[in-house]
């Protein structure tokens, strides 16, 4: 049981590292690309992406999760032959959907550019990115298969390789094609999604063929006579995938509603159009990206939870399913509580450091607590999907979206609250969605939550951390202010330094309170590392 739980956590850790690397590569190319193409060129480049991501979300988003769950279920039953059949059927489905979607986007590029985007120059960006849908769809089948085997390494490596090749292609083609015009350069830049996906797919195919004999034989095929028909498997894939795909549309719809509601309600509160737009930009373009950073961890955790819980339930081992769900939820709180506290108390210097805009601290302060519920919603959704309850996270997220719209509309129009109301709407929306998810997980798995371990101790550790963060921030500020640097740089250095000190204090308090134990180090195979051995010897790390 412990080894299986280790495998689940290790998978989440691997995906987290890959997510961090991929996320770091984003600004590496976006900032120089903006300088190269200018705002007009970047505008053409960005026009193609909402269409691309929307088609992917509608056509393929839920299928990898369905593959992951069903493959894990078959492997747990000792029926590797059926797991391979699930993969082959899903691969065929994604091949057809991906090919049809790519051809549809390619041949519809002219209509979209002229009539929807109303800029004929966007044609090249759309056709440049259209083949990526097919490649990403096929790649999703392989990723879902490996994840179902609880092997997250191929997915992690392919994501990093995909991003590296993508970034390289973006720059090379943008530079080569820029003399021909911005529209060609933008089209070349969007083609980076194609070469990146192709590189990731080739890597996954190579790994698959190298390990195919292992997946065909390792667990034996003695249960091959327990077969589901192709039609039954296809139905089960669709039954699991469709709600997840629909759920993937909820977030873009929420963002679109924000675009409609928030600026208009700010104007109703007495702000000019330019002021309302600026406040909306502070909320969605400055505060929201910081709130989304911890989702790198919880997305990885949710991805790992799906096959992990599915496997446990297929083995009729509800105790293992409980342990995995509880571990995922506990780790979510341990990670997000200090992150939310840090963003709340250091909102102003962080906003000044990153955006040269102190006013962005206002929505950031109110939105910061929402990251706990946003991340919890992801983790609990992964647990429910692993249990086969794929419609519940969608229903709960829709209910949260309704709350968000009502609160945002009502509060944002009140002059004394204004943009704070939109932030509070997001916080309460995710609070409702995550709370409902948590209730369902507890209900179906009968998990006895230890709220002292899960909530109270991390909150006490975060409170202690904040005392040291604020103290060190003022101390570092006093020291750095004597140097020949700007006030903004002083704030940035003090913020980064106090964050580092806060992390060390938080970790130390977690050890003192017993929130982190030797069992947690063993999950990541760190029990023999020198720091862990030292902490164990001096009594800070207990069993």
C-alpha cells in the first residue's frame, strides 16, 4: 500500500517539476516576441490561440482523463490486454476527432479571419496553428495511456520537449518571415505549436514502442476472456469524457462573463471607461496570473489522483482510495495556505516589483484567498473523476460560477467596493465549487478528515511565517534603502528576501508541529537524504 501511495505522489511531483519548467519557458519567449513583432503582430498571434484552445477543449479535453481512469482500472484488474484495447480505441477516436478538427480549422481559416476576427491578416496565424490540433489530440491519447499506468515521466518529459521546440520555432520562423510582413511572422510563430506537438508526439511514440512489450506482458493476460466490446469501451470513454470536456468550458465562460460584467459595472459605479478598463486589467492581467501559479502543483496532483483512485477502487481497496484522496487534499492545504497569506500581506511590494503598479495590490489582496479554493477545486475534481463521478465537478463548478456572477454583478457596482467585488465574486465562486466537491469526496469515500492536521496546524504555521515575513521585510527594506537603488528595486529585494525567510520558517514550524513527518519524506524517496537524516536525528522530523 505504501509503495502504491509513493507512486501516486511521485507522479504528482514529476508533473509539478515539468509544469514549472514549461511555465518558466513561457515568459522567455513571450516578452522578446512582443518586442520583435510589436503590439500589432502580437495581436495577430494571439487571435489564433482562443480558437485553437476552444476547439481542443471541446473535442479532446476529457478523453485523456477517461483513458487514464479506464487503463488504471484494467491494470488493477490484472487485465493488461484490455488496457491496451482501451488505449487503441481511444487513439482511434482522438485520431479521427483531431484530424477532422484540424482540417475544419484549416479550411475555415478564411471565414474566421474575415468574418469573426474581422482581420484578414489573421488567416496565416490560424492556418499555422491548425495542424497542432491533430498532433495534440494523438499525443493526448499516449499521455492518457501512460498516466493510466501511473507512469508520469513520459508526460512530463514530452511537455518540456514540446515547449522547448515550440519556443525555438517561434523565434526562428518569426525572424525569417518578418521581412515578408507581420501576418507571415505571426503565422510562423503560431506554427511553433505544431513543431512542439510533433516533437512531443515523436518522443511519446518512441517511449511507447520501447516499452510496449512491458505493458503487454508485465501484468499478464490471464483475464483477457473478461472482455468489453469495442462499442462498450467507446461508450465508457464518451460517458467519462463529455462531462469533463464540458467542465473545461466553464472557466473560459466565466472569464468571458467577467469581460462583460466587470467593466460595465465599474462604469455604473462611476468610473470612466479608461479607469474601468485599467481596473479590469489589474484584476485579470496582473492579480489573476499570480493566483494561478500554485495550480501547477494541484493540476499535477489532480492528474495523478485520477488513475490512483481508480486503481484503488478497482482493487476494492477503499482504504487505499481514502489515503490517496486525503493525502491529495492535505497537501493542497499545506501548499496553498502559506501562498495565499504571503500574497495577501506582500501584495503591494509584489505588484510594484512585477508590474510597477501598486494599485494592482488591491484586487490581489482580495483574490489571494481564492487560490486556496481554486486549487482545492482542482484536487477534489481529480478525486471525483477517479471515482467515476465526472458530472459532479462540472455541476459544482457551474453552481460556483452562478455565485460568482451574482456577487460580482452586485458588489462591483457599489462605488465603495468596486473592483474588490469582482475579486470577492471569484473567491466565493471557487469556495462554493470546492466546498461542494469536498463534501462529495467525503460522502462517497467516507473519509474521516483530521481538521487539526489538515487545516489548523498549517494555518498556525502560516501565521507564524507571516510574523517573520513582515519583520524581515521591514528590516531588509531599512538596509537596502541605504544603497544606491530605486524604491521599486528596494521593495523587490525586500519582498524576495522576506519570502525566502518565510518559506524556511514555515517549513520549520511544520516540522515542529508534526505536520511533515518521515512518511512524507518517504513519499518522495528522500528518507536517506542528508537533510532528512539530520532533521530526524535532532528530533524535528518524527515518524
